C-alpha cells in the first residue's frame, strides 16, 4: 500500500512538474527564448550539471547547438554530422541514449572534462527527428529510468512548443519579408531612368535577400547573349566578366526555360562558366530567377551567397516576385525612353512643319512684290544697243527675276505636297495617345490632367498626324502657361456646326488651363501670321500652325482667356458623315 502511494505521489509530482514546465515553455513565442527555457528546465528537473538543445540544420546537413546551459565557452560552435557522437547517433536512429559512464562509450565526443554521464532524447516534429535534448552530469550513473521517461515527456512538450514558435516565427518573417518586398517594389517602380532602375533592383534585392552579390543580366538586341547590366557587391573580376551565351550558359537555361535555378557551389559546378571569377569574388551558392514580361524572357536576376546555402522555398518565391516586379519596371523604363524619343520626334516634326508653313508664307509674300517688280521692269521697255554695257545688266536682271520666280514656285509646290490627307479620325483616340506622351511632363510640372470625353463622339474627316500636332501644340501651350502647376482639362463633345454648312454636325475639342491667362489684346494676336508673331519665349509658330491646320480642315479655332483665370482653346471640326 505504501509502495503504491509512493508511486502515485511520484507520478503526480512528475505530471505537475511537466505541467509547470509546459506552461513555462508555451508562454513564449520567441524560438530562442523557448529553447533556453527547455534547456534550463531540463537541467533543473534532472539535477544535471549541463544541458543543450541540438537542432538539425537542413541547409548544412549538420547538428548545431541552438541553446545550452552550463557548457564551457566556445562549445556552442560545435557541429556534428548525423551519426557522429552520442547526440548524432540519437538523431540518426530516433531513440534515447542513457550512458552511465561516457568514458566507456566510444561514441562520446567530450565537450567538458567533468562530464561523466549523459542522457539524450530525440525531438520529433510531425514524425521526423528535428533535434536532440541532452543533459550531462559530473556523476557516474546520474540518470535513472524515471529521468529518461521524464525527459522524453518533456521532449514531446518541447517539440510542440518548438513547432508552434517556429510556425509563428516563419509567419512573422514572411510578413516582414513581404512588407519589405512591397517597399522594394515601390522603390523600383518609382524610378524611370533605365540605368537607375537596374541599379536600384540589384541594390534592393541584395539587401532584401541578404546576398553577398546580386547581378542583373539582360538579353542583348541580337537575342543571343546575356549582358551584365547592373550589380551590387561585385568586384572588378565579376564586373568585367564576358557575355554569356543564351544557348550554352547556365543562366541561359534560366532564361530559355523561364524557371529559377539554384546551384549549391558555383566554384565546383561544371555548368557554371565563370568558376575562377567565383573563387576570386568569394561566391558560393547561386539562385537565379528569370526576368519575364508578357511571357517574354528579357534577362535573369541572380543572388549569390558567400557560404554554402540551400535556398528555401520562401527565398525562391521572394526572388521570383522581385524578378516579376523588375521585369515590369524595366519595360516601364524602356517605354518611358521610347515616349521621350517619340515626343522629341514630334517636336522635330513640329519644327519641320513650321518651317514648311513659314516657307510657304515667305514664298507667297515674295511672289506678290516680285510679280509687281517684273511687270514694272517689262513696262520700262529698257532697250540698249548691244555694245552698251547696260544691255548686259538688263539681261542679267531679267534672268535673276525669272530665277527667283522659279524658286518661289518650287517652294509653293513643296508646301502643296504637305496638304492634309483626309480620312476618318477618332479624336478621342488621338487625345488618349497624347495623354500617354505628355504624362511625365505633366507630372514634372505638377499639372493634373482631367479628360471629359464623349464616348459617342463621331469621327471627323481629317489628317490624323496634323490634328495630333494641333492637340500637342495646344497642350504644350497650356503647360507653358502653368509653370507652378495647375489643371489641364480636355473636353470632347458633339455640337452643331453652323459655319459653311448649317445642317452639318461638328466635333468640339476644348483645352482649358488654370494658368496665367492673357489680355484681350494678346488673345487677338495668338493666331497671327508666322511672320508677325511677337512671342518672347519660343518660336511663336505653334499657335500659328494650329490656325493654319484647322483652316485647311475647314474648321475653326477660338480662344477665350482672362488674366489670372486661365485660357480655353476651342477647336471645332466637321464630322465625316
């Protein structure tokens, strides 16, 4: 009876102890704090002199001390292979080991000269051994069978706690990682210059992935080679490395298959082409992800570690997301460069058109007085004897007047060739295209673009290129009027067209700015002749060109403005039907 009571009391005490220890362990969500609690409580309840929690690292395939109590300095740096030492044996076989005298066990690897006995039990999470709980004593036979059962029960509780804290830590790290990913994505997307975009991508990726080196390679125009375009953390050897063949290189495989690839040690991989450069730069493990935009591979984003590292699924997903964001940012920067080039081409086209119109007006202005001069010259009937020098002068004057007349005729024929080529034109589409061209200019000057377009606006019979030039000139004129920012409103709607044909319909396009405005006198001169413009800034040709083009389209353009209240230009064109 006394023996049974004693056993019951011992079981109660053990359960109470386990309950207290379990509460203490489960009270923490910090993995390191939970592991330290496990070790300290294990040492306390078994009356051991030291203890440790050893966890299996899947990256290095080694057992590493994660927490300890009572071990000598430097002991935590010990790493064991599976099967090595008593701890490695327990981890490999998944069974307990209670050694009364470690001096008689050949598996024992000494960490402390005072250790004489050891008890080691495995940790299991989801049926797999993930580590070992060890306690040591400076006494021979210090641990009994009850201690082993107690430590096993504690290991079960600890495994649950470790799993919970690991899950919490993984979620916390994922949240932090994706928060950082969003910030990185915003940083990458906010840059418009292509070279700045590439530098930002590599710099931010290296920081986020904690990489020794990050590089970005793009496919060249031939489609056959990968060129290093940006890097972070690279030395001279890596920065100067040659192009890589898309067909034959390891990174070419990443681009062709559009799937990530990782290499545990590039210094020893036969697939990696620049092994000597990797040794010089201290590069070991590689993770490469394809840069893809609209199902088209454009390059590869690569991160290197300085030690042997097996990249987790989370790290691969993060790099893939970064690569997707980078692909969009790169194409956005390339599109911006093309927009800038297109805008410059439009401006050059505007200048050429202005020159053509100016030449035509100059020709008209010259031909009229030239005709008068020729008439007066012939009416003088200047005849002199052949031997008189004045006879030769008269001949030269007549020849030069004919020469001038031929030049004027050629200029006028050239201007006639620039007459509009009419066809159905969707004005709303031209406005949308214009919005894309000028959006960055508007952002730079803090101008808000508001579009109120009539979706039922009928097409007009016009020359699309010339009407685009009209809209561009009116927009640039509005931007110039708002140097400190403002709002540009573009409106389109159907109206009656009372000019020329009172039963026809028209399309009205208005450009309204909130700029400085103009005086009535200035408004009366904005469409003046190309040769009589008094505009101080610029060529003074833009609005004159607008007037000429709209006139050629049998339309009309008007301006209303008030100082300090802004300006409104209205363009009215007849519809094609």
